[in-house]
């Protein structure tokens, strides 16, 4: 199959979009097979555009990559390397051959290294932009597979929850590569607060694994407690019990903190959110930096955000939790 037919060439630019995500509960445990609860963050987006270039070739091969925003040179270099691999995988999967030089521009508002799924969102936006450019129908399964391949290259063994949630329209329960919309019986708000310090998923995973190997029974205790909290949180969310859900969030933070995956600033931010009236608060993502997630009622949101900033947050976002009319 030729990759660039005349009608495909008529489309000069392809556009793709994806959004951020936060883990409510299930960090690390999800890699070992437990469920995870994940929240889409539509306020934070990644937009990619892909088009034909006038270049015939250069030192970078058949692809030019531009990343807007304030990303560091190291982040841009990693993203560029990953994009080349992702583009190659897309062409192989979709039967695209014989294409001219491509220009890809990524406009990402999701800060990297914060547990917000920036790499997965960037990859999904680029995959959708390429599909749009080449006029290819892209199923949810193929899009997930391509993003997940990129995630495994970025993070090592990725659970798949990021690759799934950056394209989701509602909170998800994710387990073993499968996802379903969560039943939501209450309204509320989540405040996401950036500590200003990037974490490292790979480093956190290795730290946790080393702890499991060092202490007999540690893995079983961690996964058992995680499973219990996730089950109780899922039930509280479905039955419209925000205080119970909040308490489970805080309990899960304690689990991750005790495993050495939090930081002094993150702990201070969690405490500040709770003192300001949050129903629950925790680190979200791989750990060793990143973001705090605080669940609150609308009337407390302003004060919670203010206290989070006082405790070290460099920016905050408010994500509504809404009761689903079609709750499963």
C-alpha cells in the first residue's frame, strides 16, 4: 500500500490531541496486577501537528521535530528520539511506505516528570496527528498499542493506565490492560498541585522492588493493603460517599510514603491540603517528586489551593468530579 496517495497528499496537515491524567489510587500496585483508578485532566492538553516538509533530507533523516513551551533540552532530546521510534512503529503498523520528509510540531502544556502522563499524551497526540495526515482510520486498540509501545520505551515496564487514560472521557478503573468507566455517585473537585520537582518513575519502581526483595513479605503486605484501599475507594465513589473516598486517598498516600516514595515537600503539601479542609490528599504518580492530588468540596477549594501554594506548590489545576448519568 502506498503511504502517500494523491488524495492523502491533499491533506497538508494532520492534527492530534490528548490530555493529562492523574492516578487516584493504584500507583505501583497496578504494575503487579491490582486495579488502578485514573482521572482524565482535560484542562491540560497536548496538541500535535504533522505535515509535509520542503526538506528532502538532512542529518536527522526523514523527520523534523519541534517542541514548543518551556521543556528543557534534555526533555526535547528524549522526546525527539522517542518520536522517531514512534513514527517508525506507526508506519509499520499502518502500512505506510515511501513518504517524504515530515515536520512534526508538539505543543504540550503538560509538565513532564509530574505523574500527569505527559509522555503518553504527547505520544497519543502524535499518533493521532499522523493518522489524520495519512488518512488512516485508527482504532482505539491500535492507538493504545502504539502509545503503550512508546511508554515501555520511556518508562520500562508500563502498566498501560497512562496510555488508556490520556484518551478517556471519564474516570476509569484499569486492570491488566482493560478499562471501564467508574461508577460515580457524587460530585466534587480534585485539586492537582505541582510540587515543582520532577519525579522518576523508573527510579521509584526500582526503589520499591528493592524494598520488596530486602524484606520478606513486604510485597504481599503492600499489594494487599493497596488492593483493600482501591476496593473501598471504588465502592465509596459509586455509593456517593466523598468523605470515605477522601480517607482512602490519604491512606494510600501513607502507603506510598512508608515505601519511601514521597518527599518532604510532597508530605508538607498533603498536610497543608488536609489542614485546609480537604477530604483527602495524596501524592499522585510514580513518586519521588511530582504532584499532590487533593479532593475537596467546592466551598473549600480556594483555601486548599492557597495553602498548597504556601506549602510549595508552583501551580494548581482544578478538575471537577461529576456524577455520571450513565454510571455502570
